[in-house]
C-alpha cells in the first residue's frame, strides 16, 4: 500500500466491515520492484446476526494506464484548446453545482444539439430519454447513474448508457466516464467532466451477434475490429479483420498454433488470469489492454473485451480486439506536444519582451526629440535590428508550434508526383495575394531566383481558381503561392473549391501568410494540395527552403 493512501484505505475499509455497504475505492500500491500502480478495489462483505463480518470477497484491478490516459487528456485540454475542439470523444464540463459549463463539437455532433441546448439541461431532456443497457427506460424513482454521479461529483468509469430520441424513437449508445477534478490540497472537486464515446455501432453489432448465427456471421465478417472465438486454447473462428491483425492468410495457420502463442510472453500470465476469471463469472474484467504477436514476429497493442459463451454446444470465449497502437502513439505525441507548448509559453512571456522593450524605449526617445546620445540614423538602425530580433523570435515560436502538429508525421512520404508530371509542357507559378506590394515583391524574388520566368498574379482565390479551371488539362502543373486573408474568396475557400473540382491538372500549394498561428498551420495540413506553410515576407532563407524542400525538388527539376 502506498504510504500516503494507507490511512485512507484503512479507514474506509474499516467502515465497510462495520456497515457491510459496498466497498469501491481507487488507491495506489507499490510493487516489489518499487513501481507505483493505481488500482480499483471492490469488496462485498457478509455480516452475521451480531453485525460482525463473516466473509469478504474482493477484486482488485490495475487501472494505472486508464488513469494515466485520463490525466494526459485533462492536462492536454488545459494546455491546448485545439485538442478539445478536434477530439472524436464528446466532452462536457460541469461546475461544482452540476451545471454544464463547456462542451466540445464532438459532443454536439453525438447528441444532435446546439451548445446552448446542451448547457441548458431542459433542452437535453426534451430531446432524449435515458435508457438502461437493455434498452428499457429508467423508472422515475430509479437512480439515473450518470447524472447522479455528476450531481454528487462521484467517479464513473466506462458506463454504458442509451439515449432514445423522443421524436424519431431511434437510440444511440454511449460509453460514459465521469471524472471529478481536484485542486492541489483540496478534497472537494471544483468541477467534473464527462466523456462520451459513441458506441452505437458496437452495441448494435453485439445485439445482432446474439440474434442468430446467420446475423452473427454477417456482422462478424464486415466488422473493422478483430473478433474471434477461442475453445480449448485454440482459435476456432476468426473474422477477416482479426486475421489481418495477426498476419494470417488461412485458417490452417491458426489450427497449427495455440491461441496463446499469439500473446506476447510477458502478457501470458495476465491472459490466463482473465480466462480463469471469465470461467468463474467475474465481472468488470474488460475492456483491458494486452500485447499480441503477429505471424511475422511483430507485436501490437490491443484493447480486448471477452465473454463466456456456448459454441457448438461447448464452452468457449468470444474475444473482440481493437488495435490501439496508434492511440498509444497519439498519447505519447501529446506528451511531447505539451513539452513544446510549455517552452513556447515561456518564450512568449520572457524572450519576446526584451527586444520589444528596447524598441519602445527608442520610440519614446524619438517622441521626446531628446536623443543627444544617438543620431536619428542610429536610433532607426537600432529599431530595425530589434524588429528583426522580434521577428526571428516569433518565427521560432511558429516553428515550435508547427513541430507540435508534425510530431506524428515525421515519416510522412514526399508528395507523389502527378501521373502527368513527366509529360508536363506547361508549368505555371500563380501568386495569389490582395497586397499589390507583396505581389511585386514575390514576382521579383521568383524571377531573380529563376523559380519561374513569368509568374502570374491574382488578387483573390476566385480569379486564380478560374485560371486553373481554364487550364485544366493533364499536361498542366500549377504551383500556387497562396495568401490566406483575401476578399471575394480567401485561401481556405480556394482550397475547399479545389478539392471539389474534378481536376486533370496538378495543383500544388505553398501557403504564404502573415499569420504564425499554430491553428492555421495545422488546418493547412488537412488539404492534400498543400506542400508547406511559410510566413511573409519571403526572404533568402525562405527561397533556400523552397529550393531544397523534399516535396519541391521534383518540380524545380
């Protein structure tokens, strides 16, 4: 037992032995190797006639990974609002009074409500009826677990609930977790957040599997997750997704091996415990994580759920496995992102201030016309130097911010050459910017560096799009230097329009914007035509980066 948790566990368990009420507690333990793990302990105690405990039955589950993931998610939300806005899980924050205060777009999409409707609880009740996992509505006097947990600030982990649309009578299923948040040194949570994962498809698949063998097979074959039936330590039935996970091409390869041969050796003991627990009817064992081996000797992490059933009139296990390798990679990337973001925050609050303070002092001298220690030319020169220093600091911040979004893209392949590239006889350089001075500057730089002899300029995305559509043949390649903020059609609208067009020509885009906003850089990556994102104005360094850019080498050649 962790020393800091020992007294708390002792007191709560002692109270449990006195009253016989259910014991559920999360605390820490220290393994013989000195590793701290977080566990979820549960116990049921039978009391005798005199109120003394006769027998206790308890289970303890290691939830360290779950807690670590939840903590990473919470910290990431605080550091990066963008993650909150773009994550696929629905999230609602509630204050200490149980009133919703914040909701993310994924939650609005899942619930089919506006932000105002979610924050106003009555609107939620007007649309949805809460139903039990078996599809039956809760009675008025029954405890609606999730909302009771939110009001009482209790923790819930992976609770399945159903929402029945009162108008359409269609039901969606959610996996819900409720997590109270504490400030350091406080025992009462200052807020609660609930996560909602839409598991409607999974729920419906499970219901269909129980209807009949025929319906079971139809879903079994098309499921994107691995599904298998184990009997006598042998995989007797597996779907295509499962075979793909294991790198197996035929059932014969399965029959020649034990099911446990696909489990990494250090996970075998855990797998045996889970198997034994299923057979004796233990609850709450799943979902859980385990590491599997494929036929080629590689390993990958999966989240599995399993159930005990009868197959061909004999006991068997049904196992559903979801590959979570990318999810875990994402969590590691989130930690790296947070480190960079903290560095950015420090730079913004300390490094930016130094050249800015100098510039402010020099401007103040100019205003007072009292700069006997300096000439007017000296002051203007110093302002220019400090302005360049400040610009470099901002660019460094931008580069670090861009690194945050590129952490998981380090091995991205270079942009494939358009099929017609070998036969291109017309290559155009299109400069799209509503600033005439910037247009002239970029045209001059392009010609001077021999990037193109006759660049074409456009005041907005609409005129550039019209030009591309008028030269939409397989032997045309258009390289676009694109500004973002423009009238008529801005850069984002231009890219959206390009994506909707049935183009025969090649279109590659380099964004040239004054914005160093990380959100713009990340948004740009969503468009397949975008090669890179540069900030204006173009400098010799920018030109060198363009000439040596791995995705542009083929175009210049």
